[in-house]
C-alpha cells in the first residue's frame, strides 16, 4: 500500500475532543437513583473489552497497553516522554491515537469500519513501552495479533476494513480465516430453524470443519432449564454442511459477563419500582446464562418502564458491524431525562397517528395499531460501545415492537456537543450562516422523525406460523409500486435481518431517513418543535429549518464517500451509505432542484446548491417515490427487488468514487471524541460524579479511572 493510500487510514490530527456534560442533570437525582445509575454505568463500561474483542484480535491488547502506559507514568505524559526520549510531536501522535482508540473501543472506526493507524512510527511505541515489563509484554502481544497490530496491514489491504473473513477483518468469527459467507449463512439459517437468536454469539470454524457457537455468558455450564436450546448441546448439520457438527460453547466473555451480572443485581437493589426490578432480574439471567429469551423479557420490561428518572438499555443490541448482519455489538446506555426537551417529542408522539397516513403506502402495509412509545430527550451519563449515536429506537425485536411497543430516545448532550470553529465543507458561502444557525434545530427534527416515524412505522407481511398469516392470504394487498397483488412475504421463523442479511441495517436506516426527509416538509410537525405556526412558509423560521435539514442531508451524502472503499467497492458505514443514496435522489429530481456546483477541475470549490423553493414541489416527491419502494420491498420480503434498488442507488461510479472522493478525503473533518464522566461509590453509599477535561489526556484518564 503506497503512502497516498495510507493517508486515509491515519488517525485524525488533531481529533475534535468535546465534553459530554452531565453534572446538572445528575445532581437532580436522589441518592437511590444515583446508585442505580452508578451500577448500570459500571455494567455498561465493563463491556468495553467485549467490544474490543468483537473488533479485532489486537484491540484488547492495545486497550490494555494504553491503560498500562497511563498507570506507568501516573498520567504524567511529559514524564513518560522524557524517560522514553521521544519528541513532542511523537508524544502528541501517540495521545491522538490513544484517545481515538478509546473513543472507538478498538482500532477500527465505529463510524466507518475502517482501520485507523497512528501517525508515529513503531519505534515510538517501542520507546514508550520500554518503561515497564508489563507494557513491553503488552506491546509484543499487539504484534502477535493476526491482523497486523497497531499499524497498517500492507500485505493484506483488505484487512484494513471490517467484513467477512478471508479478505476482511471480523472477530465475530474468531480463529476462522477460511470460514465462508455461505457456511455462516447455513449455520445462521439452522439456528433460526431451532428458534435460537444469534445476537450474543460468535461463530468459530474448527480445523476439522465442525463449528462452535460461542455464547456470551457468566456461566460455562448453565442449568438446562435456563438454556434457550434446552437439553441440546450439539447438532449434526445437513444440506451443504452435511455431517459437520455445531456445538454450543457457553462462557464467551466469561469474566466480563460475570462482573456485569453482579453490577446488574446491585442496580436491582436500587430500582425505583417492580418493573425496573423485573428488568434487572431478566438482564442478570440473560448475562449469567446466555439466554436471549431472558434478554427479550428484559426488553419487554424496559418498554413498560415509562419515563424513568434514570433511563438505561444494555446488552448485545446493534448488528451493524457483523458482515452477516445478525450478531450484535455490546452496548450500554445510562442517561437522565431532559424534561424540557422531552415535551416536544411527547407532542410528536401524540400527533403520530395523524402523520402516519401521510406516508406513501396504504394501511395494508402499516401496523394494525400504533402503540404510542415513550419518546424522551436524554442527557447521557454513560454510553459504552464503539460510538455514540444521536438517537435510538429499540428494541429491535419485531414481535416486541408489535405487541409491547418500543422507545425512542434523542440524546440531547450528544446533539449539542460541538467544538468552536468546526469547518463545514461543501455548503455554499451564501448558505453557510443559515446552515450554522439552524443545523442543530434541523438535526433534532430529523432525529425525532427518523426514530419515531421512520423506525416506528411499517408492517412485515408474514406467515406467522404454518398456515397462519397477518394479512388476507386469499386477497393479498396490492403493491403501490407494481399495482399488482403481492407475491412475496416472510415465512415462519424469518425476520427482516435474516432475509435481507448484510445490507438490512443500511437499508432500514435509509428508509427511516427518507421518512424524516418526507415528513419534515410537513409544517405542522415543524410547529411541534417550535418552528412556525403550522402553515407552509418557506421564507420564515420553519422554512429555514427545513432548508437546513435538506442541506444537511445533501452534505452528508457527499461526505459519505469517505466511508466507501474503492478497493473492495464496499460501504463501511450503514447511515452514510443511506445518505449517499438520498443525495442521489435529490439530484435525480427534475427542474434542477439539486446540483453540485464547481468550476475548478480538482473540484476544490465544489458546493451543494439546492433550490429552497422547490423542496416541497420537487424534493419531497422524489424522496417519497424512493421511500415507497424501500418500504414495500421491506414489508413484503421482496429481497430481489430490494437488493437491486439499493445496489443501484448506492452504486459509486468512476466520477463519484475517484474524482469527487479525493476531494472529500482532502476536506474531511475529524469525528468527535466524547469525554464521558465517571461515578464512584463511597463507603457511605454516596455517589461521586467526576468529569474530565475535554482533552486527549482527559479522555485517557477517564478510561484509566474506570478500572476495567
């Protein structure tokens, strides 16, 4: 790999470090609520090493090395620099890499799935690690990892990106370099046929061709009555894997799962009500025994736990980073409710039943009844994982969403966190001030609609059990796309992700983003958020917010090219793949609604031009036409049509992938590094909150003091 190619993989210099401020909201809690939050925060962060283990073979060793170096110098980096005899620039390069590593819980970007490497040579790490036997040993372990350790995998450039083993990196399939995509699919289909969920598992292929399913649990031999598989411990596979065995192995991430279960039980002792106690009991059972049936029970109680003072969700939640799209990354959220911001979201929920019919499909493709969810604006105390989102809509289990509902949360202090003087490329100078003034407001509207009316709408037409359907099989609904009766639907045991597989996450994010783009044009919704009087007025405040929203989506579609890999021709980030396709939808609208303007050959002056006065007349109809297809294909399990549509809309040709992408990389801006607080429990039962400086050193200190 040449130096030019390597440039895109270097860690940001400098990264944008921002505080995740929480103190005013934490201090409003009672002592019991603070202890509840403390134990949940501990449980979340203990899973950090699980996340690292799910990313690459070397990530956990790098994590340990960074923390050990901090303790070796007691956080006095200048002292370590002097003893190691490295330059100011070298120390700065190490600190930049370390802070970004901790923010991503590994050496692959949580937003982008590509490896990032330090801007300093291996010699610098050798010098820094030479200060203690422990750090020397840990550095050697990073070198022994199979993926290339700290630095670039120049001999196997595919390993610079997450993906299926055999060409890319994935430790969801540990020690299995020759496991194939087809073998993974066959095993996953077999598990589905047995009613076993895969979210908390990893899959290992043995040298003899058999398979081990590694199940995260605190117990290596759970009681039979607590196992989702009952008395079954192994099976002999058939079909394309005839004769091969699949063996269940409990105790993956055993040490962490045991510690997490203990903290969860302690949290249960501080619960505010019986619902929270039952939720903690179900969490503890799931993390102890590996039962995802127990985890689903926890999610039912979580949905029932309305408007708690301390909100939480924890477990193996999102499957974005598994190339097969089914195994999930560890994640933990602990937050406080922002009552003022929540009022607008509550009004949005109240108005949802009148808004859903405005979407471009009939009731045949919508849920029989809209179960009003809890929609709150939260201030994050702790978020453990490979990155912090702006909003969340969970649980992801369709049966729970259908029968019990779901929750939407907007993460307020994530949305509002920003550094001063952040560059904003690709916005025309004429629009820049308006964009800066209204982008936060526009993003809050977008997130609210995306989570509630994007992820919260739609029906999967399904044969629920053999011979039983959730639609009239004798008189199937007519597709608005083809004007013909549907001929595909989900079979018993099939789920959205099992049918659409590896691109299901990005496809669904695209559908939700399109809902946001369509309904943000509704001025009655903008009024709910405090913008305008509900009447169409593109020249007023509501029009400014709407225009900023469309500018933001178009800009994101350009920036998305950073997350497309020209060598593998694959996208590395689900949301950005979706936003690229929406930009192309804008550009396809008639009458010059959207254009990319530039006069220089190298496109160094390229900016977005949107006709503000055509958003309603041209932009919205184009989005709705695309949205209708996305929705109907998902609703009817039409994999063939859905794949063709999405592959066409996210295709990157020579101009986008080479010429424009080079300019995108040249103007790319660093991702935010969020410095989070810690809590400490005193002997007298009081909880102390400690916040840290928003700096590279503060980021490392915050992780070191978590003692995980």
